[in-house]
């Protein structure tokens, strides 16, 4: 779960009208990485929680890979589905769109 946090909340990229936009706080607070992450030079994969959860990362350097969500709705749906499959504890995930 912490790795998914890393690749979404910290270093997430999401498409808006077909254009990639950074939303992760780690990207938004690093001018150099923000500029580079949106270029074709960087390695990007479609956001699939199972893949992102297993991806290794280095918190001391720029990321070698980013996960791109098609849109926020798709990312939320995939996260909710993943939690139902992957977390085997009494746990519920609730998204309240009014708190966006």
C-alpha cells in the first residue's frame, strides 16, 4: 500500500483531455523532475495497481518510472478494485466526491 502511495500521491501522473499532467506532491515540489517527467525521455507505464505495488523505487533520486492514470475516475476505480482483492483484513474503502 505504501508503494501505491508513492506512485500516486507523491509521483502520480494523470491524463486530462489526453494530455499528461503531474499531480503528485513529490513532482510538484521538484522543478527539475516536474519538467522531465512529462517528456518522452522518461519511462512510463499505464497505472495498474498490481504493477505499481510491486515496483521498486529510490526515494533519494529522481524516479526511473512513473505510472500514468487515464483519469482520476479510472485510478480511483482501479484502486478500489485492487483493495478488495489484495487487502485481506476487515477494511473498506470509501470515496466521497464532495470532498475533492
